[in-house]
């Protein structure tokens, strides 16, 4: 079928290329000019007790605000002039379109909303709608409030403003990364192909795949929220995968041409072999990313969908565009040497392998146990830091240090006795604070005595260290429902506050109760992610095993690929922890709660690392399997596979490393962490895993590499000569 597709595209090259050009222009226009309302949330697990408690707290006006405005004045906030401005500002905010409620120090008198120096106060605003709607409202509301209060210095933070800031920054980062990626990838491909035409083909397919993915994601936003970071990921991953697939396919085409096949026959044969591997690579990557959908996180799901879209465009571009471009360019793609040649090096033919990688393969297969142990030790050593992973929820720390949402959040923590993000809100929906004052008092005293609790506030008073420190009078009204607010002494995402959450939940309340707050969301999200890890791992590994079994028809090779993929996952997470949680390289922020990593990044890095590593495994093993079916010699097949793919792996890994590593020039810390981790793990995989571990393990397994029940019953192949065995670098007794 792939041969037929390739030949059809070859014969109808003008139709295919014309359609691709129109599609590129259309997709680029849609993706860049649609003004799509991207999302920046989805980091909190869906359907958790914390989410239900948040909705209950919103009924009392105590939910997590979408916007937090910090108003500063040169005079005390209680002075008549400042108080009047504050009340007018609060009233204007509450009447504005898209606003559900607005609470400030000036209309509530709550001390936690007043700064310690008495010259600043907070305005908390809840907005209507989802994340995209609240971000849109915030864009128009914040400038209007600044204009309405010229006597107050307003700075803004909160989830909606973080969304606005992250969206704007991510769009600027997208342009910056692409300006870095294109010239760097061009240099790598020019060194790999030594031909301008052959270099431009993968780049063109990469651009079409990235633009198509961007346009389709813009359409998907009308059905579900799509993270703004999905745009950056889809462009980086799409460009890298498309170039990789085109690189391997075009290199195989040039080999077939060097063997004497005509252009149409060569591209047909290339698609029947390498094209088949491309399809399996795409299916493997798609399966790895689709398995992320088991996690109840909107962000990880939108990134997974973005990856699925990218893989589809990359595969279609490889299968249809390369044959059409071969037909259009003819000899321009097969007349140049396969790789960059230094002046003192002899010219290599396209069908020739790499002498350097051949020597490496012969060395490794000569002492396989030693090299297998050494390679495993390196991966396990890199994976070791993963045990110290401390996940956190995304907050303003993902933004550059100068971003307003981040500087405002830091100022609020410094200027207020109790930062809003440190509070735990206990909702008691059936308690009357007047008639049940005694039970409420006992409950508040117990909570105030818990380790890590700085203060507890109720409608009847404030408590510190288990004692009542301030009282408030309330009138009996027969109403139901009240709140108990626990202010944590430590940062919201610190271990101390996590322990306080468990202690508050473990305290027997005086009636039905729910606990809300940022720290509670973190605890429930961690539990939800941990609960889904087992199913995700089994789903991903089993699916990849089945696909590799179908491709290679070898049980052992499929098992080996799954195991090495697991080691790559561990190494990816370990590298992430080592670089960004412990060493804080590249300016990665430590966050207010200490050294942590955003909870979705290890999951996404693990899936991407596994998928990319198995992709390379498919290309390598497919070449080994071809040679095995031709010669039935294990060592010769291993050496042949490494010799004829090692140079391509180097170029492919460099392209992916450049494409994903370009995210390191971004100002959003999530993109920096993900880009650096994937770039490092891809380079590690192309060298240690493919160059050392794979040949060593396959050499140790011997002929068992190719065993299946079906193959075992086949008639033994004809014996080859001792000369052929020696020429392959294999002992005649180990055929």
C-alpha cells in the first residue's frame, strides 16, 4: 500500500505539491491571525474534593479570585479620600460586564485585606465563565480600573492575569524559538546531506506540518480548552518529527538510487521499507501521547491532543510530499554525497555506511556484557534524582521575574500578614455561627493549635496558638452556613502546608465540611495523578510492545525496546529534577515553596522521551531486521544496522535537539524545562542507548532476538560461507 501511495504521489506531483502549497498558506493564515483564545489553566485535577469545596466556598464569596488587585496609596487606606476611591473602585468592578463579585478591604473591613503598613489594600474579583472567558474579561477590565482610580497605584495578579501574561509571552516566545530553529536545523541538514535541495525538503515538510498543526489546534479550541503552550510544543515537536521522518526516508531513497533503481522504483522501495517504519514510529508516538489522556488534567490533555495532531501532519507530509518532491526535483536529490565531507576525507557513496559507527558497533559487540553494564549504569545514575521529585501546581512563577503578575504576587506575600494563597477555607454549610458558637469556638481553637497554622479566623473571632485573640459580634439570624479560614505559616506548596492540609482534613468538624485552597488542590491533584500512573504506564508500555512485535516479529526485541524506553523515562525525569529542581540551571525558578517542578512537566517529558526513543528504536531495528532476514546472521545484522543508521541518528537527534532545545530561549519556565530535558534525552538516546545499549543487549541475546513461534517453525535458511561471515565481522561459528 505504501508503495502504491508513493508511486501515485510521484506521478501526480503537481497536484500534490499544489494542494500542499494551498494548505500551507491557508493553515498559516488561520493559525497566525485567528486571535484564538488559548487557555493557560488545566493544571488542577478534575472532579476532586478540592474542586467541589471551591464551588461551595464561592457561594459564600470566598472562592479563589480570578483577579487580585493590589492598591497602594501615599496615605493610609482608612483615610476618607483613599477609602472613597477604594469604595468607588470596588463598586465599578462589581458592576462591570463579566464580573461575578468584587470584595475589597473598603467594602468588607476584613483585616487580612489590608497591608501591614496600612497603605495598601486588596481587591478580589471573581469573573464569570471559563479560563478563556475570564482572560478575555481581564484584558478589558484591568485597564478600565486603572483609568478609574488615578489616585491609587494598581498592580494585578491572579489566575486570569497570569493567563493573559503567559499567552502574550508564549506568542513572543514562539517567534523567538522559530527564528532560532530554522537556521540551526538548516546547518545540521546541510552537513548531513551536502545538498541544498535535499536540505530544503525536510525543512519544507517541517514548516507545513507545524502550520497545519497550528491551524487545526485553533479549530479545536472551539470544542475544548487548548493550552497556549500547546502552540509552542506543536511547532517545536512537529518541526523536529517532520524533519526526522523526511531525513530517514530521503536517505533511504538515495541508497536505493545508488543501487541502480530508477526514481519511481527507488521512492516506492523506500516507502515500503523506511516508510513502513515511519508509520510505525508515528503510531508509537501517537499511542504514547494518547495514553496521557488518562490523567484528569486539562493541560496535559490539551498538550497530548496537540501532539497527536502534530504526528498526523508529520506522517502525511512524509508519505505524500517526499515522493512528489522527488518527482519534481529529480536528480537534485540523489546526485550529492550523503554526508558532509571534509577535504581530506574520501568521498562516500549514498549506500555506504559510517566507518565510525561501524567501529563502535564492532567494539560493543566484541564485549557486550561490559558495555551493557556501563550503559545501564549511566541511565540508572541519571534516573536516580527522580526519587526526589517534588511536584507543584503552576502559578505566577512560570513567568519572567519582571512580569507584573509575578512581582505583584511577591509584593502581596511581603506586605500582608497572611497571603491569600496560603489560606485554607473550611466550608461548614449547615452550621449557624450564632446558635452553634460554642462548637465553632472549640473547632477553631483545635485548628489554631495544629502545627503549621499561623491564625484561624471565623465570624466570631480570631485564634492563634489555640487561643482566642480577637472577638467579633454577630447577630442571630437563623441562617445556615459559615466559613473557617486557616492561614498557613509556610508557603502554599511547601511540605509544612501539605501536612497542615492533612491535619485539617483529619480533624473532626462540628458538621459536614469541605476544605478548599491552593494547597488542597495540590494534594488532590497529586493523589489523582498518582492513582493514574499505574494505568498510564501499563497502557503505554503494552501498546508499544504490541506495535514493535508486529513490526519486528520478535518478542525479545519488543521487550527490550519497552525496557530501554522505561530507562529513558527514568533518565528524562531524573535529568529534569537534577537540572531544574536541584541545580536551577538556565535561571529556572525555585518558586515560593522551594525547589519544585510543575506537576505536568514530568508526565509530558516522560511520554515524549519514551515516544522519541522508541521512534529511533523502530528505525534502527527495522534495518537490523532487514539484514537478518537477508543473511540470518545476528552480529552482522547488528553491525549493519548501526553502521547504516548511526550517522542518520546523529543528524536526526541534532535536529530534534535543536527544535525542542530552542524552547530554552523562551521566557516561560515550563517551556525551558521541557525543551532542555527533551533535547538532552534525545542526544543521550542517540549515543548511549542506540550506540551502546541496543547492540550490547542484542549481541548478548544472540539468535533469540529474532525468535517468534511462527519463525521457529520455519525451515532453516541456507548456510552462508565462512568468508561471508568473516566479512560481516561475525564468527563463522555464531551464524
